[in-house]
């Protein structure tokens, strides 16, 4: 089952127009909600970001947040997903291909949910990453459908026998292809500030709040590749990865190649706060 506009329907009954602007311009926005125990996690923060992205891209939300929430809950109930994700996409609508905004098009809403288990193995064993130039546009804070640069980076990492790509602009680390990144140096937590160069990750914000509650020193400033490569701990945050340690970068170990104590502390605090 999927949500199409304001109806829960069978996926096979829906036809997506080839004139949808999301198809030929990537002219649309999206959100990915985590589902724990059959409920949308941190939904207020996700909807707030959706509203912000819609306003910045001048896409009129065709339904209220209350209506959208009710429909997503109906979809979850229909699919009976206990642990997974809900993907929501809203395009500007259907119109003949032309760069200017169409006058009378109606935004198209599409959503589905699938089972996605917590990445417990990666969280315990860690992942590897490659550093790559950040070739994305300058509004990475907006969660739009324009993700080709992210896709290319992710694939290059996989082709290089790594799990994730760590992106940088002229040597200054921004984020990853599909997650935010943090590092620990001498007990201090470092991460790029939430400006136009990174996506303002919901899990990123939650982890920073947890770190503050644990009284960990936090520095929200850009750090360079040299600092990253000499970090005591590195980890990524995201809706589907939670807090996952990075144990090797560019085929070199991060510190001793094991999960650091602060990373472990944040993992445990996240689980205690939200999953028990």
C-alpha cells in the first residue's frame, strides 16, 4: 500500500505522469521518518523541516500537517510496520516541461513505508569511509530530490570498498553522502555548523542535545581533513544509522580502529532515551 495524494491505495493502481516535474527536474522535496514500535519518531522535527524546505522551494503543501500525519498513520496501520521507515515525497506537480513554475499545477504527494531494522551490526562493529570532494549545490540544508551528487559519492565509496563517503569542500569536512558526521578530539565533540552546506539532520540535533545533557564539550565549527584523520573517534548520525562509528577513513584506522568511549556513551544514551 502507498499514500497517493490523500488516499491509501494499492501501489499497482497508481500511475505517475511522465510530466511530473519531480521526474524531469527533480523539482520536489522529501522526508524520511524513522518508525519505532509502529510510531513515527521525532515527527514534529521532521514536519518542521518539511515545512521549511517547502517554503524555501516555494512548493505549496497541498494538505495540512495534521491531515498528512493522519494519512501516514493510516499507511503505517495498513502495512503494520513496527520498525522501519516512512518515505514522503511532494513534487511541484504535473505540467509540460518548462523551467518557470507552472501556474495551475497541483503538488503530488507520494509516500510508502518499509521494514528497516536497526543497524546493530554496523553500530557495534563500525563502518569504513572514503573522503571525496563535495560537489553538491549550495543549499544542502534543503531536503530536495536533487541527490545525484550524493548518489555518485555513495557509489564511489562502495566501488572503493568503503561503506560511506565523507565529503569536503577544499579540505573542510561538511557531511557524508547520506548522513551527518561528528568527530571527537581530546574529549571534545566537533561537527559542522547547521548552515547551508549541510542537511540539518534530525538525528544530528538529537545527538547534540544528548551530548549537552551528558555535559560533553561541543564545538560546531568546520574542521579539516587533517583534523579528521587524527581524530580520537569519528561517527555518523542519521535516521537509519542512529549513531554509527567510523573505524577507518581512506583505508587507515581511526585511532585504534575500535569504537570510542564517547561514541558508545552516545549510542547507549540514545537507546535509553528513546527505545526502552
